[in-house]
C-alpha cells in the first residue's frame, strides 16, 4: 500500500447553505483532526450530507469557508480526498476489478498499482473471489464494499464518507473499520456520517452532533458525557420516594428503594447523600450515559 504522509487538519468555519427560504446548514463549525476518526451524527434532514457536499465543492457555500492546512481549500486539495457520496456512482455492468483500476488511474495511480491495491482491499473485504464479476452480480452489501474500496484506493489525504457502513454486515463493518484505521495511522483525517450510534461510540475518536442544520454538541465521547447532565443511582431504606421532597433534586425515576436523580449543585448532592446515609445507604453510583442518551439530550 502506498504510504501517505500525515495530513493537515480539515476546518469547517461557519458554513451556511440555504435552499430557497430554508437554511439547511446554519453557521456550522468544526475541525477534523489528522489521524482521527470523526463521526457525524444527526437524523434525516439534519444537514450532514449538505455539509459534506460543501466540503467537497459539490454545493456552493452561502456563508463561511472550508480550510485545509490553515488556508482556504482548493480544487486541487479536494482532488486528493476520498469521497463516498450518498448516491453511489459505480458502473453496474463493468467488472469490479477493472473499474476500480480505472478509478485509481483517474486519481493518478498506475494501472498496476491500482490493480494491486484494489485486489488487496477486496480480499480484505472478503471479495477476493469476485474480482471479475460485474458489479450488478453482487449483493447490495457487496456493492457497498466495492464503493468503499473506490473511496480509499488512492491513499487519499482526507476521507469524507457519507453513511459508509450502510448495508454492511458485522464482519464487513469490522473490515471497514480496519481499513479506516490504516488511514488514520498514516495521519489522514476521516469524517463519516452514520445513524449507528453504538458504532460511532465504539470506534470514533471524536463526534459532531448536528440537528436542524446546527452543531448541537462536539467532542470526544468522554467530553460529551462530562458536559451532559449527570445522574446517580441511590438505594437506601425501603422506599426512595423521599427524594421527591428534597429541593434541588431532579428525580428521573423511583422504583422501590432505588431512585435515579440529578442535583442542581454539589451542596445538594452532599445533603442528599447524608439523608440517604441516615436511611441506610446501600448504593450511590454515578450513571454513565449512553451516546443515544447524549444525542437525545443534545437535539431536544
């Protein structure tokens, strides 16, 4: 595989895009750091695809800018990126290996190098015995695998991938993650969108939550968990209903002797723990929120 040098950061600064009277992307800013997997999270219509298209120069930018290595991005910069669009664009009646070799040549590779790298990646994806098949003969999941290879083939300086895991089975997802990690180890910044929150939580170095065209939260999973509301599980006595009478306590749930609560401040927390101790405190445990809980909190 050709070695890639460490790439610069990809910066998105105040990007705005309107469609008529609708502002689809509204002053969006974030940084995709070199060598990091950054997950782009948001529901349908959140603005993820529109933002990616502006990064790639497919859609005009109505406000803000994209910077690469601290300067305005150019067409030549974008030509070195690997991009997987929402609408896949391979040729159904062409043989898999032939068209990947052709696409590699369009990206400046020799046919020999493109063929060798495509073969390696297809084998890693479990498609080593389908090299000569026409794309249309493959299942939709296997076609997705080929599309992924097309995006990664030329050792891109950055990766912008719109729902790359869509349609992949768990084995293919693991292979895809391995391929992306190969690129991040080379210092390549990777931005990808996905609806699979558990996957993003598992593999991403950082994440961006988008809703209504705006960035609602950004950072590592640890950052987002630390910034969100913190809840605790308290078990004391026989009935935890007493916590409802405590001022400054957000009661999420009460079930028998156990309550899930939040506190307005540290003194409130200390007071409630002391009251629980008087009732025979058996448990006082912080609850680590899941990414889905963080997401729902961020977009509501």
